[in-house]
C-alpha cells in the first residue's frame, strides 16, 4: 500500500470477543535516573536528562547561534476537512511537538486543540459533527499507537483502546456511524481490522481475524461496506470488500500474481472501486473495477496508461463526477482531474510546483480540493483549490525562523550510471557563489522502498547556505517512484548488487569539478543508516565522516529483533535470515562484519524505544568500531523511537551533526588551493 499508510489497531472488550492472547507490550520509556545504555562513558546531557551522550562535545555558541533560526522552521500538514470545507484540521508545531490545530479561514489563526507531550500527526473529524475528532498517539516514540476521541466542546480526550497493543489506520464512515482501525490486540503479531459504532466507540469487534497485516482503507458512502487490504510487502498486497454487518469478504484482486496498492476509493454508487496498483504495469496505474466482476481474472482497462509515472493518491468528489489523481513525476507531484463519465484526464496546472500529500474533498463540496504542498525552499503548507475557477488558496504559511527563503538553494535533478545499466536519479544541492571545490555530504533515504523528494530540509539548507557544503540526495535502486522493476532491484540477496550504487555516487562526485571527492561525508536514517554504515565499511578510503541515525548494522540481528508485528513484512524485503544461504549474504553485506575496514569518523544517533531498528543495532556498531577508533560519537534519546520528534532532542541532534561534519569535512577550498581556475 501507499508508504504513507501506517498500520494501526484497536482492542476489544472481553465481553465482545474471544479472550485475546497476551498483546505485545509497548516499549516503556527509559527512566533517566537509571543508565539506559551499555556504552561506556555515556551520561545525560546537562539540561536534557532524556538525552544521553558519549564522546559528543559541547556545541560551540557560534554554531548554535547560526543554526537557531533554521531550527525554528515548522511545517503544516492537512489531516482532514470539515463537511463544508470551512474548517481544516492540521498538524503543526508551536512548542516542542506537533499537535492538532484548527484553521477556519485562509491565513487565519491556527487554534491549538491538543496540548500533549507526545506528537500527534494523524487525526480526522467525525462526519456530521466536526466537534468530534479521532486521533492516534503513541508514547516515547514506541509506535504502539492508541486511538483517542477528542470532544472539542469539553476539550477532553478519551482513550478508546487498550493502552498497550498497537493501533493504526483510523477511518470513519461518511454517515458518521462507524469507526474502523487496525490493531494487534489479538496476539501482538497479526494486525486485525476492528469496527465499532461511533455512538459506543469502545464496543469494538474484530472484522477480520486472520494471519498477517490487514488494514481498513475506506467505507462505502452508505457505510455498509469497508475496503480492507492485506499487505505482505510493499509489492504484494490484496484488496477485499468486507460487509460491515456480517464480516463476509469478497476478494477484488486476483488470487494469482502480486502487486502493490498505492490508493483505492469506492465509486459513488458503491458498486465499483477506483484502484491504483502496479499489478499490471511497471508503474501504478488507475483502474475502475466493478465488484460484480471481482475477483479479477484479467487486467482491466487502465485510465492513466498515457502517464508513465506512479499514481500515488486518489480523492473522489462527493457527487462522484471528479476523481483527483496525484502522480509522482520524478519526485514532483502533478495532480489531474478525471471526469468519471467521459474518462477524460485533465491536469490541474494551477497548483504550485512541489510535492503534494493528502488530497481530499470535503464531504459536501465537489468544487473544492484540499491538500498539503511543499517544496525544497519552503516547508509544507495547506492549500485548497477552487475547481470552478482553478484558483489555489493558501491557508497556512509556515515560518523558517524569520529567514529569507529566497536565499535557500533549489536542488538540481541529476542522473548518473551504475552497474547493471542502472541510472541513479539524485537531487544535488550546491552552495551559491562557491568558488573552488566544496565538500559533499551524501544523504540516503530510509525505507528501503522510500524516495527522497525535493522537500524543505533544514539539514540541506544549513549545510549549503551556512557551511558551504554540497548535499547529494540519491534515489538508489530499490527506491520507490521509478517503477516496480527498479524498486525490486535490491530485494533479498540482490541487495549486494545495490551497494554498487554507493560507488557510482562517489564516481559522480569525482566527475564534477565543483565537488571535492577527497572530502565526502555520508548520513542517513533507518535503511539510510544501513547505507551510511555500508558506505564507510565497503568504500572505506573514500569517506571522511558518517552520521548513522537509527540505522541497521547487521541485517540478521535486525530481523531477529525488530517488533514481531513487522518482522514478516521486512523479511519480504531483506530476505529470510532463517535460510542459511540468505543469511550468508546478509552477513557478508552487514557493516558489523566489516568494522575493521571502517576509517571514517562515526557518529551514531538512536532512540531507546525504537520498535523498528532496536537500540542494540546502534550499540553493537558503536562498541565494535570503538575497539579500533575510540572517538566514536553516540547520542541516545530515552524518550524517542525511530527518529527524533521532540524539538529539543531534534535540535541537539542536528546541531551536533553539523558540528561533526564541519569538524571532519572543513570549509570550501579556494580555487588557488585546488589548482582550479
């Protein structure tokens, strides 16, 4: 399914379901009073007791002052619209974490609705009553999300789920009667779909009770049917229609073969669905599937065959006449409108150029489209488009610490060759006005099936604008957005061949006269952290410094220790470590097995409550590299998970990262020093 969809779950009351097996317990935040790490010399950072560091120097005041404005940058993302489109529910940060806010007019005040210590990034209105909001929230970054209901009339939030198992994908039917979500409450491993009447939201029952990861996608207009997806991997998902009352399931996708699902919505009459899938093509194309002809036995007619890019998002107007279709064209979003009667596809050219997310229609407005839009020089903000006049209207303007965004760098889209005929697309940020050769930081995305997009990055803008360094952001083989064949090129043991793209990236840097191939750093988070460690382990002479954020140091130990609810999904991507032949390759390409080769300076950052890449992955590489090079920096946040979401933690992580790269890569060299003219 769409990478933006995260699995979630609800639990049942014992009176309404068979007694569940013990649920997986949410990781508990480490108490700062006890030592949370086995790394020698680690101690809490003065003034930040939940942030523990080892070998990390104090940030110089001059660097702190230079970065402070950049670190005040915030963004706004659309979560939902009221039925009439006059109220937008957004998430943005005005203190330490993202919280829910309401905006009631373009460029109007952002009225804060939640004031929690933990971030809130997913929420939606109850149709028919915008005073009721459902949202997901976890604790300490552990991703064991719970479902809450906020009553704006009282300002109080009520916990609807069990407080310990993992929940995801909250949906509410258009008639406001049904609440659906995913949850691991049955056994801690499988994600089931739950439904509950909104009048009694704690009275949930399991709609599916099957092995694997199941998620609710969308209700039919009458609330009688629910689209449900079973996801085995990013390239292997199946779609079903489930009767809400009886639980009877009808399969839509064929039994044979496989394909990914990026988006799906019911047609207006509820008798067919619009489905974006790459099952029948290299790219995700749009199809209309009649339910009376499901499950499919042959490929239906593609409605977007002329566009050779992925369909990433769909939104159907309430009158059923317009289908908004978002395409990912080389990392940029293009939105078109499909006339559902004539099947004509017309581009919506009035939107600002950039990357868009979360397109939606208000439930009672077929003339208004709402969405989030961002670009490389300014943070994400919320917009609407009047479909009669095609006029876009900006609803929020997020700040960048008072800095002039016109001084920021626009990346250039480049491509360079690698092995096996691969052409690697990448975004290159070059400092303005630089003379001579500049140091380079290579930044790898996570996933692995993620995609680096031209969105605002404090990291990239500070490195280029203030430090005079270039930033190169590649989408190596295995990345989303360039067809399923490209995405599959690193699956399983083929990951060994994908490491050649690191060498190709270095060769590209060496080919550019403005880039200094002798001063290259690398950074990345999650799978990008694996690529960072692999870079310095397998190309040891060509990197000077590396920052690994929640990265994988050993593929077998990662698969053995990641949370049970996601282990099989990851085995589908990385290969099954229980197979001796697969494990042999995994061990060969794991950075932990090649620590003796690492020569670059290393800085590792980790969240103690990370359910995806556990703390042990960070600490085993830190301690192994320190046997040869004691000056490895390490930062551990005891109140974070898979990445840092709290501003104070994130600020410390970013400032020390820039301090680290400035120390090891230095400043741009003059033309005289490099011998260039």
